[in-house]
C-alpha cells in the first residue's frame, strides 16, 4: 500500500484552513459588536423619592443623592446631574444614544423647589463663538523673523556713524 503524501496533506490543510477561516470570522464578528459606555451620574428613583420639595435643602440633597455634576452659572440655585450612554460599533465614531439631565432648583433660602428631567430629545446644539482679539502679530517663526531682518540693517548705525 503506497501512500501519496499530497492527498493526505491536502485534507489536513483544508481542515486547518477551515479552522483559520472560522477563527477569522469569529474575530471579525466580535470586533464589530457594539461597545456601550455610560458617563455621568443620575440618582436612582429610590433616592429621589426620599426628597421632599419645600422641605429639603441643598445640604440634605447632597447628603441624600450625592454632589451634583455642576451648578447654575450665575448662582448655585440649580443642581445638575447628567448622564449619557454612548454606543460604538467597530471603528465608527461613538454615537450618543441617550442623555438625561436632572435639574434640582432651589429658592433664595436654599430650599428645594422643583425637580425636572430632560432627555436627549429636549437637547439642542449651542453654537459657541470664538471671540478672539487679533493681536496684530503675524504668525512668524523665529527663523522667519531672523531672515526677515537681513535687509533692514543700516550699516551706518551698525558701526556708529549715524550722527
């Protein structure tokens, strides 16, 4: 019984090729599975249920649900808790799939007056303006300044014959 090495090896190589192909396919599918990331903190409903509008103060709210992510810009009459969820698939840019903002308002005495929730659908894009004052200086490098002054040198002033 003579054995042909090419026939047995080709069957084995097909099996190995199939395993490599299956592994590559599995790796590609795993790489394309979505990655979900959560940012921020929104207090749970159970903690919010313990707050009483008209009775709780800033300090009692912080003790009950934690410090806010930010406060009002002009005064600290509002606490803001924000949370976002992002989904990223493969090499694509992450997409924000949910956003929640919890705003707690306080009166001048620091007593809780209102609790509001806002979602992604209530959000809007705010165009930021760059208010930059032009300083009149050209964007020049040291080398450009050095080479730019070559023709401006007055030989008389250089040796002291300027009088």
